[in-house]
C-alpha cells in the first residue's frame, strides 16, 4: 500500500489517476488540526475541512484513510474520539486513527466503535502499554 498525504491534497488529479490505476493499494493520510487539513509536514494549514476531504477521497475510490489529529499527536493527551465517531459513519471508508492514543481503554473504544485500525507510538515508548497489550486490545491474537 502507498499512503499519499500532501500530494493527495495539492494534486487531486494525481490522486484520482493513482486510485484509478492502483485501486485499494492507495491510501490517503489526512493530517488535521482543529478539523482543518494541514500539509507540508504540518507547516501549512489549508482551508479544507478534514471530514469533507475524507468524503471527497472516498467518493473517488479511496478505501483507506489514516486520519491524524496533529494537535494531539505525540502528546499522550487522549485521542479525538469525536472525529473518529464521525468518520466511522462514512460508509465505504476504512479509517485508521492516529494521534494522541494514550492508553488501552482508548484502543478498545476505537475497536468497539468499528474503526479499521489505530496507530500507537508514544504510549508504547512511554511504557503506558506494551505491544502485546495493544494487539490484544485491538482484538488481535
């Protein structure tokens, strides 16, 4: 799988061609702060609403979106459950949660609301959970 981020935002025609050619092997990384898409390593905030952008990429055939709430990423402040509850209702889109996941309860809740996956980093590095516990919370054996 290839994940397109800034390129998906800045060159939507390129994204569209890539999805037509490679189908589900193309995923889109959506980095958002306060619900607005950011690009260029989070240095440029666009005018694009994150949920609307996810809907737009889904409508051209993107199957998987990695949605990162960049205001929470690496902060161990808790994930933005509200945005993931909104995105999980978007039919035809597999959503991977990223940013701020701080404990196993959050992973279990993301699993229980039906998200496709989650990215955990700092919580493991900081010793708040082990990889084995994270996999178990996600429902993996």
